[in-house]
C-alpha cells in the first residue's frame, strides 16, 4: 500500500502535459499515458515541463514523470463508467490534449520505491505559442504587501539590499533553487520582470518570505508586453507565472521595453560592496536574529492593521443597516461579509419583503459612499444567457446588449479596476439560474485572467459597427462581486447542484418585531456624516487585502472527518448527492477568512457552513432521506444519523443551526413526503 511520504512534502507547483507516448520509467518499466487501474479508476501520466524540487531521498529515475487520476479533474471532465474502457480512455485523452496541467507533486512510498502523484490540479488551455515539451521556468509574482513592499520603489530598495521582499508561495525554496527572474505586479495590472544573466546567486526562505542575493551589476528591469501573454500561464492564486525558459534568454528579453534603473542601482552598489567586505559569521548571526525579530514584529503589526481596517468596515456596514432600518443579527451581517469576501457568489434567501435586496445595497454603500451597485431584476422568460447579455443583429451588423445593463456595467468595471462593483440579481430564481447564468457559473472558478464571458463569436467582430464598444468577450475583473436574492415559493425554481456548489446560500433570520423598538430607542438617528467618517470607501486592493489567500489547508482533522462522514451518508443514498472537493475548499476558505470578532465564532461559522454549503443539497423523497435526516414526531427527531454525527463531534460545534435545518427537512418529509 502506498503511503504519503511527509519527509519530502513541499508545497510547490509545477506545469506539465499529458504524456504523448509510452515512457520508460525506473527499472525499465513501461509507463502508459492513460490506463484503467485495478480499482477501475482512470489514471494518466504527466510529463513535467518545469523542474522538480530537490528530493533528497529520491533517485533521478524515480522522478521522470507524475501519475494523476481522472477524479482529480472531475470538476471539468466526467468519467462515464457506462462506456467501454477504450471510450473512457479516448474521452480523457481528447479532453486533456489541448490543455496544460498545473499541479503539486506529492511523493508516495511503496515497498518497491517511490513515485509522484499530482494533486491540487489546475487546467490551462494551451496558448497559440505552445510547443510540445518546451521547458518552463517558474517565476514568483510579488505585489503590494503592507508587511514588506508597499510600493514598487520599496520592493526595489529591499531587493537591491538583499532584504526580504515579500511572500512567495508554491516555488522551490532551497538555497540553490532560485528563479532566473522575478515579477512585480503593479496595482494597474502592469507587470515588470527583473532578470539578467546570473543576477541571483542564492535565495533564503523563512516562512514563505523570500530574500535573494543579487548582483547589482547584472540586474535588468523590463516591462512585460502583450506578447508575453501568448507564452505565459499563471496559477489560480496569481502568485506564480510559468514562462518558457527561452523567453528569459537575453535576445528575447531585449524585445521587451527595458526600464533604466542604473541611477537607483548605483545608490546601493557602494553599500552592497561595503556589506560584503565587512560580513563575518558573528555579524550574520546577529543580523539574522534581528531580522527575524523585526519580521515577526512587522507581521504582527500588519495583521493588527488589517484586522482594524476590516472591523472598521464591518462597523460601517452595521451602521448603514441600522440607518436603513434593517434589523438583522450581527452574526448574520458578519456571515454575509465573510461569504462575500471569500467566495464568488452569495445568494440571500428569505421571506419576501424581508430586506434582502436592501441588505446588498447597504453592503455596496459600505464599500463606497457613492456605491457602484447594479440591480438586475430577473425575468421569468429568460431561457439562456442571450436574454441577459444580448445578441448579434446579423441584418444590421450590430451587437445589441441585453436590457439588463449587465454588459455595460462589466465594461465600466474593467475601466475602473480600483473601484468595487456589486451586481445583484433580484429574484434570481424566477428563471433557471443554470441556464441564463451558465457562462458565469463556469468561469467563476477560473484564474482572473481566464474569467472571460463571450458575447459573440470573434469571427463576427470585424463585421459589427459597434465592436469597439462591445468586444467579443468581457473579462470579469476581481473588483466585481456577484450576489442574488431569492424567494422560495411556488413561483420560483429550485437551484441545481451546479449553482449550489458555487454559492453560499444564506437564509436570513427575522428578528422579533419588538426588537425594532429597542433598536430605535437604544440608537439615536445615525447621520450620514458619522457613517462616512467611520471608515473611508475601499478600493479593490484594500478590500481584497481582507481576504486570506493562504493555500494551506486550515480545517482540523475532526472537521474534515465530520464533512467526510456527511458526504458518505449522502452519497450512499444517491451517487449524485454529496460533498465535492470544491465545496470542501470553499468551506476551508470561508473559515480562514472569518474576521476577528466576538459575534461569530469559528464553531458557529462551521455550523453555518454546513447549512449553507451542504445541507442545501439534501433533497429527495422520504424513502431516500429518512434514514439520515430522521423521523419527525411530536416536534422531535428520532433515528437521525445527522443528529448522531452532531453529538459525536460536539467538541467542535453545538451545531444549533444544522439541527434546525435537519429538523425542518424531517418535518417536510413527514408532511409532504419529500424535501427540497
């Protein structure tokens, strides 16, 4: 049996492609590009195009290739077990043939030796400049970081002085595994590459913070152009860039616009020479200790600063809801904010007239005193995305954007990337969301640069009079947040799993009506001036700084076990019902983005996530579900497997919200014979 080999755990990312032919592995073993293994799982072989990290215990023969499983690309490709083995293999081959694979290699150990397995897979379409078996370099991307480099000038000063420049994830971190170049991203989405032959001689990483030893006489700075986009690939987290190695050759770098940094560099050359001449072992130890102490203090100070800004924003949000006479619990408001900053789509459910749309409006106003909010009333006759986005009038050679105004808002957002936009679909489920919102559901999980919505075929662009204003596709920028409000009654549609897998569905609690008087008496009229003074309007970068993008998995073992047992129970009843990796990752992302607050604890947040992300998928007949939901009798629940799990894992949460949700479903099963 294979075991995960923790001694060689390195959270790096590589890029590769599906093996085009058989490979001769270790011990002259022939490796098949795609096969069906003994457990009837599709397994395929990745040929790496970037360098492996250094594995001390592995032989070179053991790291020629990486194994992967079709289940790890299940979000994009379905393995149809009803077809023949040959058809299954060819289907996967066809799917992967035009894609590159970004992955984390994990070492597995068996009695026969070691092998590598690809995990955390991301897929990228091969661009038009791709050449098979091209070697790629992995370059870290640095950007504004309040802990280290607040500006590009700060970054350069720290780089030229061999100081820590910022956090770098998913790159090789040993001293001699330094990159050939590094990238700086400006807030305006302009990219600069720092390169030059042998300008880096070594690197030091401390808790993912990078410091490079650079030769100032060799360093060059270039501004990247659109041509590079045709060669490069970026990771989902936008923290690394894969580029063909030959693009870093001097003759190719010369094709870029070189930025003269000689004046800045000369300021540091004398200081660097003096530092090198005076270095000693003793002084290095003292400096390193002081640096570690300063880094720790800087990190703590930065975290406190971010938390203070976020809490100020939350207080502003609360004050605006009070001014608008909306009565929601602080827990609901923090839940809504956490879901907004950590996810791609938030849906508010509740009684008609309970203030769902107004709550979205309050959040937009908290982001900007002059809110950029687009309310889109969904129409029941919408059948596909042309009803939302518009269509091409072939007879008059013009593109007609949809009456919703969504296209114009997205174009405006692309022109104002420093400003946050909130787009709300009012009564979202009057039409089938998975039909009119299909493109958006598909691209929401992609890298920001790949989040493109097609308006019409690119071939038609030259024939249309208004193609300059309305291009064939629009990019969904990171400054756009999508929300929806829904009523759950006989006039609406239920959500498909495709929607539920991508959204936090929040059912807002209505507070007792008497609380209106206590709230009115305890809070005097809040002036607009007080609200505005409470915290300034937030830019996209400031708002995104609230988000914790750390890729490290934060769910505890007990939390993960509980979710797995819930998945197994659901899957045993219906193989189309369960908890996929996407939901698990998004629950993890939500929990590690929980603000430092007193109203919503991690225990309660986990409970809320079970309700919003998992229990919404428990739908079906009494015959199917009663065994896990339980029997409703005299306002109590009996024989509920879910309740048994809540008791078993009571140390991590009281699960009050989950118990309420399960009880409601059991009641629906008892009264109607089904629940939805």
